[in-house]
């Protein structure tokens, strides 16, 4: 089976940002995406950049194909501002996190479409549990033969991204004890979770052939890995991150993802071989970052070197400074330091819950407020 990869001459950037829709009074989820689409589309500078998702309580805002982080943020901001304006008369707010603190999954309604119905028909209880939101970042790559080596090397930094973006500590009214409950829930779907560490494109083609032949998937987009090639777009898609509350979190995360991919591709193009972790270390790191967030001790190499994720992140940021300068996102990458000082969303949500004697409505208020404050 041949899969063409539409390589990009430049390291283009595209961002997909998922939001839950919450009621302004009760702060519970509302299945009103259709009504929001009707109101929002006349206000949107690009109507095709607001998308439906699996559930009717969710909308996705996407950027166009951008060259810089700044351009992508400006593009998204124009769409988000229009959607917020359209949501106001409906008594809706956009909620940006990996999970909702107290919503009941059984009360959520499926969006129309055969693709969604087939997913639920196959996955049943676990599919209905997918009350989760994330951020996906596409980075264009120039050479098909380097896509999978970049993906495998990028897995070393997946726990750093997961810990920074972790925003799903609460589920069905309970603190799960995890920084990112979403990360471990999503991998219950049969084609989701960590990718295989293929090095050659032909291995990926063989895998896809087997998946299609045996009916595991009907389309390549049904491969829902945390990191995956997007052949039609010529990108590597990073799906590690939880949903984020506002631009103060989104901007540094996108800059970090952009720089990591470009840096790894540059190194491979020069003939270097970036370190690739054994699959068992990749799996353990994912669990540690999901469980402990920014307090995770992660495994850095095949020699079993371990380090606090925030300490390693400081060195990663310093190494990426020349790449950020070339990509025009030095200021945006530097905002990772501010995010670390402010605390990840899972930490901020727990602080609000503690201050309000466990009031989870107050947690939703705080998450919603962070989006509005960032506009």
C-alpha cells in the first residue's frame, strides 16, 4: 500500500483547539453546538474554521496554515472572539480543559454523522466515556523519510508537553489523583494512545495496510495516536496536550511543539541521530506525566537516566533558543517560563477547589474566566 506524504517546503504550523460548551448559570455542559454554529458562522472571518466534534457539547476552533506562532495565535483569536460573541446570547461559555469537573457522560448527546455513530457502535462504553478535550498541533515537514524518525525522537519530550498542558484532574465530581486523567482515558480507544516507533515510511504503509485490511480502520484519520503523521497535509500532528483554558497557556505550548519538531528535523537532516527511548520507557513516562504532572520524574534515555521534568525542560528551552529565533517565536517560547511560574491548569484548578471548599462550579468559573481574560 502506497501512502503519499505531501511534504512542506517550510515548517508550517496549524492548531486545533477543542472547547466544551458550559451553561453560564449551572456550569454544566450543554448539548447546544448546533445553535452556536448557527449564530457564530455569520460572524466568523473564516466560517470553515469552526468544526463540530463527536459530542454536541463540543466545538473545535482551527487555524489556517500559518508560518509563525504569532500568526497562528492571531488567526485563532479572531475565530474565538467571534464564537464567544455568538455564545453570549445563548448563555454559553467556552470551557478549555482536558475534562469537565462534574458533568455526567451519560447525559451527553452524539453529533450527527455516520462516522461518529460507527465509532460509538464499535467502542461502546469506552467510546461514550470520551468526554475529553485536547489541543492538536500540526508542523509541516519537508522530507517523508524523516517523518517517522522525528516522531520517534519527539516521544522523549511527550511527557514534558503532557505535564505542562495537564488540565484534567477532576472527573464526575471526583479528584482522580491524576494531573491528566484525559491522557489515560483516551488511550482506551483501540487506535488511540502511543504510536509504534517505526523508522521507515514503508513500515507505516505496511501497518496501515494491515489495519485497513482487517477492518480496524476505514480511513487513515482513524489512527488516533498521540503523535501521528498526517500524510495529506504533509505534517506531523502532535495530539499529546490536554485542552487549555486560554492563550496564556496555548501560546507557549504551540511554540514549544513547533520548535521541538523543527529542531529534531534539522538534526536528522544534518545526519545526527537524536536519542530514541525504548517503548517501555515511553509508556512509563506517559503514565508518570499523567499521574504527577510537573512533579513527574521522567526517564531521558536508554541508560535509565531520570530527572525532574521541570529541570529537564529548562535545559530543553535553552537548547531550542536558536530554533525559536529562526522561527520568529523567541518571545512565545519564553512564555513557557511564565506558565511554569503560574502553574499548570491542573494545579490551578485544585487551588480553586481548595479555596472554595470543593466547589466545582467555582472551578469551571475560573477556567472560563481564563479564556475571557486572555482575549
